[in-house]
C-alpha cells in the first residue's frame, strides 16, 4: 500500500511507515509542501494510487461525492501527542492495510478503526 500524509500530521509518520516498508510521502515532499491544495493531493492520490491520511474532514465529503482521493484514512484522534499517534498507527497498520484491500474509507480513532462501506 502507498500512502500520502497530509499537512496536519507529522512527517515522522511518513518516515515511520517508510521504516517498516511502506511507500509513503508527506505533503512536505510535494512541490508546494504543506501549502499543497486538496485537489492536488487528490490528483496525486489517484494517479499514484495512494491512500490519503488526513485529519481534514473535507476529504470525507470529497471521497463520498466525487470519489476522490483514491482511498482515505481519516484520522479522528483529536489532539494527541505525536508519540501516541505513531504508536496508534503502528499498532493498527496491518489491519489498516488489510482493510484497504476492500474498502475506500476508514476512520482511525484512539479506540478503533471504523470501516465505512
């Protein structure tokens, strides 16, 4: 699975995913860095078949209305430390990866993964 991490999430998440073998880029790796517009993120996501990981609820509307981005992991954790966020991802990455084989929209909360059909 390939991932594109949005600006509200730390670059460390992208690095952590890379360290365990995933193809991951952060908006900081894109030409406009953290000023990258959502439509450009959607374009990259579709072109490269990347799952967008974001806290931006606008992506939920976009995927439901227009089918963009390719797939979405919506992070609904509220404000938690980066350390807790990274642990949450790493503890759930196999289930996340497995779920994206079938589903396009997944929500990550501190307690669970919510699969949207």
